[in-house]
């Protein structure tokens, strides 16, 4: 990436990031206490030891303990409770109020419930409404976050100062931590490149925006730490826009964006883009749905003057006999490249844009009962693509999956897939697939003369057998063995003939779950342990 | 007036409750009303907002006891209404401390790559797309049991491990999140119509 582009990208993300901070990110309640506990699963805050609450309008309240239910925005003050606005003050044994409502309930042990408003006028007697005095029954040691101050933005986030994570092993206490609970789907979108470990840290946010800095680890090459800055804007499930800058400590900066909008019950539009290692790519797509049928228009552009365009239409799943379904998809579009796509031709410049059309048929069986208590399903997909230049590309892929549940805790699964493809250039096959000279070298430097047999037809056959053990709800172990028998395949080229992947999911503490995965490739091109630690920590 | 049969039913019963306040011979219970303390019982040791056990005698009077999770599974909702000197107008909320296991069953479409793992992405992890891997039941059926506290709300979506492979509805649009509430024997069944990356 050029320096000018990097500066522009940083400025764009920083500009976006500044929006919520200045315009919308205003907490409406502040909670203080000797101890504040946060429970992520119930979105409950409990403050003890000198608990006080500050609300808009100069209102201040306090009690022996204060609970805030972030799902309902309800606050319960328990024991020696008071609420004060200027010189007006009301005392009670317990007080219930809402963050976004005027009503205040004052519970007196001798006389029952009295109601007033935030104006703190004269209170009137009322029956006790138990739902308003629901103080959560929490076990302090299960708290996800422990703090002394919490600033609450309803329906969006809580900022804790300082924040400790008593049950998250390895989580470092931080001076300030933003926990967001806004439920817009767009907050799940990411424009950052993939990482082997990614720990987001919220800077600021609102119900519609979130700015995060990400501490990351890339397992290479080159391997090393990495830092990312991401801004997310989201409006419910209707639309989102995300932009990110990523800077590895060893490596080049990259940028990305991702945006989506549901325009109507029929139409959706999306756009994505990346710029990394001096290569950029952008895509925009318009989708349409007509019942179960639909279509899509996609335009892609990238570095080196490359672009493509696609218009596709798909049928619904058409029922055939015995629950089998068939779906057809037709596609028309082009591929383009400045200087020509067919570079082996002397007049390549004449083929800067090559139109194509294709037809895809996808056949799927239902899941059926088979002998020995197994369950079986199969799919078959065939695609042919015709190009304006004498050229066609065929693909045929068949998959069969069988499962047998030996008990509720133990299941075995087997999947066989055979994918065949052929690239055909009538009368010019040898021109497009000449024997390499010098011969192709494997990653370890071994010449592979067998590559000469490749003339455009390839096949990928894989068999995966998986054993899955789930002894209890908190533990699951999976071991998968895959055998790949492909053409093209040679030491380090193509998939390893044998791989084993182990995955373990467990929950060693009540609110701390971890998931680990590791793969082993059997002596293939010098690769043994595949660096694919997948770590996921859940509250 | 207190019904004698209700009082008899509550005799010598232990309940786990969260006290809101205690003064003289009266104790306010979260999600409930106000009960009277038994003769000789006091507010000493009661901390507002921290769960305790209470023993109700035949007169519906409460004696605070030390917490024993195994011996006091009941909640404020089970305290007989007749025991309150200042009674609530509606049944109290259920206890939120109990852990329950909810089951989520996911059925994927035929175009799902046969060897892909299926994950749940939830709001409690800021929508980490690979938060929890599901267990496979058969070729197109996945299942996961999740321990939740009773009454806890969990919003989730189904993915194949990344946001780019999140489930889509039949119109290929991002659907609203599924929601499960922590309660015993809850089984949520989700049928995925399509994936974001597979048209």
C-alpha cells in the first residue's frame, strides 16, 4: 500500500470513529460502588459497598446495594435507599426506578409501596408490584467483570473503570473496558483480515456505532502481533457499514470495508473491498428474491485492470421423487483484464473481455434411514461454463454423508466427496496446457515429471471419518481423519494424503468456555503440525 | 387474613431469597413483599442484595438461616403469599440463580459444504462468528446444549465459522437473531434457509 493510501485509509476510519464519540455516545446513568459486578449472561449489574447512581437531570440515588437490569433498564436500590434531586429527597427501604421512565416506587417496610416520579413530588400509596423489586440472585464469584465505576448507555454498552475479569484466565485487568450489548447484527461484521487470535477492545459506542481496537496474532508468514482499528455502524438487522485498518508489526498495512442494506423484502445490496500488499479488490452485489427463487447481479473490480460481471438466476428447490430436490442456476457475465486475459495467445490484447454463460444443476436427497441404524444423504452438482472464446469448463461434484449415533454422547460420521473438473480448449489444448519446461518442482525441490500428464482435467477425492464425543453439555471432543486422493497431488502440491484434526470444546469454569483445534498433516511437503490453533473464549 | 391451610403448608419450609431491606421485625424480599421475622430472629447478618435462606414457621414468620444451596432450591416465587404481612399483587419472579440447560437444534440446507463445522454466534461474545462449535447429529442436523441461568436471554445466529458465512433467510437477507430464554426443557429448533456465501 502506498503511504498516501495508508494515510487516507487511516483518516477515513478515524473520521468515522469520531462520529459516535461526538454525537451520540452519551451515557445516561453512572453507577459507582466499592464493588460493581457484571454478569454477562443475564446482563445484570450489581453494585455494593457505598453504591450510588447518577441519572440525567441531576438525580442522585444511593443504597446498600444497587442492581441494574440492562435488558429492561430497571434499577432496584436495596437497603437504606434514597433518591435526591436538588434539595428534594425521598428515603425508603428499597426503591425501584427505570432508566428511561419517570416512575419511582418507594418500598417502606412498615407501610408498603408508594409511588412518585422523578420530580419527587408527593408519593401516593400503591400495592407492591413484585416485578419492579426483582433484585437478581447472583453468585459474586461468577461475575464476568468486576469494577468500581460503570457508565451505562441504555441498549448499547457499559464502560467499566477499572475492569478486572475474575473468571477469564489470562484476561489482563485494564483501566477502562467497554462492554457492548447492542444487538444489531451488523456489529458482527468485520472488515479486518483473518487472524489466529483477535481480542477486540471497545473504545466507544452507541446503539448504532462501535469503535474497537483489536489486539491480534497472525500465525504467518510472517508470524507476529498485529493491531487493528475498526469502526462499525449498524441499524438493526437492516443495514451496516464497517471499515477497518490493520497494521501487523511485521508486514504491511491493509484496509477493508463491508457494507450491506436490505432495501425491501425483495432486494438487498452489499459492497466489500480490501487493499493489501498493494493489491486491491472491490465488489458490489444486488440480490433479489421472488419467493424461493432469486437472482443476483455482481460487479467485481481489482488491481491490474481486472474486473468481472455476473448476472444469475436460480429456481426454487424443485421437488422430484422421494423428497429429492433439484435446483437450476443460470449465469451470464464476463471476465476482463487490461492487456488481455488469454496471455498465451500472441493477440491476447484482443481478448481483454471474454463473455461467458453457465448452467448449474444441483440435486439433493433428503436425509434417509439406512441399514445398521445409519442416516444417509447425498448431493450431486454439475456445472458447465461456455466462453465466447472456444473454451468450456465442466465440473461434477458428488458428496455422500453417513452418520450413526451410537448413543446421545457418541456419534460417528463419514463423508466421501468426488469433484471432477475439466478445462477444455478445442483445438488448442496443448497451447494452454503445455508440459512445463523445466519440470515443476515440489516445495522440497523435488522435480515432479508426473505433472506433464495434466492437460486440464483434475479430480479431488476425499474421505473424512469423524468421531464425536459429547459426554456432557460442557465438554465435546472431535477427531477427524481425512484421506485425500487427488490429481494434481504431489509432495507438497495439492492436499496432504492424510490429515488428522482434533477439536476440544470445554467449559472449565461456569462462565469461561474455551475451544481448541489442531491439525496434523502426515509428512507432506515438509509440513507436519498445521498452525491452526483456533481459540475461542466465551463468557 | 391469613389462611391457616396455607400457613400449614409453609410450616418449617426453607426458601432462598434475596433480601431488599430488614428493620426491626420486618424483611423485604426481592420479587416478593414484606414478611415478619419470628420471635428471637433479627436482621443481624442480613446484607441487602445478598441471597440468604429463610425458614418459615407455622405462623408464616421468617427466621434467617445460612445459605445451603443443596437444601434451599426454592425461590421467592414459592413463598406462600399468605406469609407476607405486606403482600405483592402478583406472583414473584422466578429465581434467577438456577442453571438450566437449553437445547438448540439446527437444520442446515443441502448446499452446506459437507465437512464444514457449524457454529453459534451470540450476543454475549459481541457476535464472535466462531463462538461455539455445534455437535453433529446427522448429515444435516446439529445440536448444542447451552447452560444458562434461568431467565437469561441469549440471542444467536448460525454460522460456518465466519461472518461471511452467516445464515441468511430465503430472500438471502440477514435474518433477525434467534432468541432463547433460560428455562428447563427448552428446545429451540432453527432451520437455516441459506448461507451468505452460497447463493
